[in-house]
C-alpha cells in the first residue's frame, strides 16, 4: 500500500488515479506507507475544514475564502460555502428577532 501525497489517503497501486482525489498515481506523488503521519510531510491537500467553516460565518470573509479556494481546493471551498450559509441564517434570525423586539 502507498499514500497519495495530494489527499493523504492510503491507496492501492492497482489504479491509474487516486480513488479519493483522482490525482494520477505516479511514483512522484506517492509515498511508502511506512511513514505514519502524512501531515508531517507538509503536503497541502484538499479536505473539509472546520476552521474555514467557522471563519466563513463572517459573510464577507467567507465569500473571500470561497472565491480563492473554489478551483484548486473544492472541499475547502464547500466548507467556506457552508459557513456563509450559517452566517446568512444567523443574520436573518437576528433581524427577525430585532423586528419582533421593536414591534413589542
């Protein structure tokens, strides 16, 4: 077994591409699985990120994170988009709450 350097997942050498991130499997982008922690290799791989999700609740910053990540890192971009949606829902809830407080 080997580890894909793009996504960090363990893959077999049977396919032409990684089944997780679809990167081509060549000797240049594989590492032996004897290395226990792939993150120690300082590989910038795409993954969903709770940090990006929480930062994206602030809508303008979330839009910025989505736009810079959407082409190269689609999973990070989807985390940013999720944070934007949460920020919009919180904002609408606060507006409705404020309107109710003003009326009563």
